C-alpha cells in the first residue's frame, strides 16, 4: 500500500468518526426510539447497524454513478445537498407526527378517579389509567393499531437514513478515482463505512446503557412525546445545517 492510499484511509477513518459524533442525528433518533418503544439491546444494535449501512450505501451509489459518468464534484455535491434536504424534511415530518401521537397517548394515560357502588349501597373510588390492561374494546383496537405503527418505525428510520447524505465521503473518492485505482476506492469506502457505522453503534449503545441507570418517576407516559420531540429537533438541526 503506497503512502497516498494510507493517508486516504486514515483520513476516511478520522472523518467517519468525527462527522458521526458531530451529528446528533446519527444516534439520538435510535436512542429515542429504543427508549420509547422498549427495544431490546439486540434490536437497537440491529436497527442502528442497518440504518448506518443504508446511510453509507446511498452516498456510495450516487458517488459511483457520478464518477462512472464523469460528473464533476460540484454536481455530485449538489445532489447530496438535495438528499440532505429530503432527509431533514422526512425526519421533521416523522418527528412531528410521532410527537403529536405521543402527546395523545400521554393525555389518554392521565390517572383519573372512578366511582364504584356496591349492593350494600357503599361507594368507593380509585385512581384508574386507560393503559393496555384496562382499556375498553375500542381502546384495544387503537392499541393494536399503534403497535403496528411502532413496528414500522425501524423501516421509516432506514428510509430517512438512506436519503441522508455523507458529504465528506465524495471528496475522498476523487483522488483514487482520478487515478483509476479501484482497490483504493474500495479501501476508502470500507474504512469510512466502518468508522461511521462503528461510531453510530458505539454512541447509541453507550447512551442506552447509560440511561438504564437513570430513573425519572412518572415520565414513562411522556416517552413517546419526548422521542418525537427528539426526532423533530434532529431534523430541524439538519435543515438549518448544524
């Protein structure tokens, strides 16, 4: 391996880690969804890894097509910028919808008092919540529908991340492409992918494990709303370029 390729690989590793850590949209959405939907560690790991490779694959395909047809760097970067806008709006839309749904769920779970009368004429009351164990028939139907919606969440995240661009990857491919060095291109893409996905997984799992030690009472019913707000905030940060 010559010096130039070694420098490119080292740069790809560094940029992969750095651009992931500096972009909270690379890990906060997975933490939020894992917490609000009670994902297992295994599922959290799997969804994060899948979305990470989807995130890389989109840019690799566009970069490869652009390089094959001789598109100039500015045109490829313009397309990546457009993809970034689409991904940001998708995340904003999903976050807003999930936030609204989470607020509705939180309101439905507010404890309230029920009065009961007995045959001997006595009355008593108790606090009651319309959780999954106490809902009426029509509420159970709604619960099943919401469960189905939550099962789509990993695939919605995958779609958003597939649209999300990796702008820093394209310039890295220019030098080996100009020299028609296919081996160098593969090594650079592999290094960048490993660093990006590895940093995403490490960040998500570290935060998830850390949150296991945090106990905030009476906040569970707000978990979906908070997750939606986190997604909305990440999408907004992407849109304004932070």
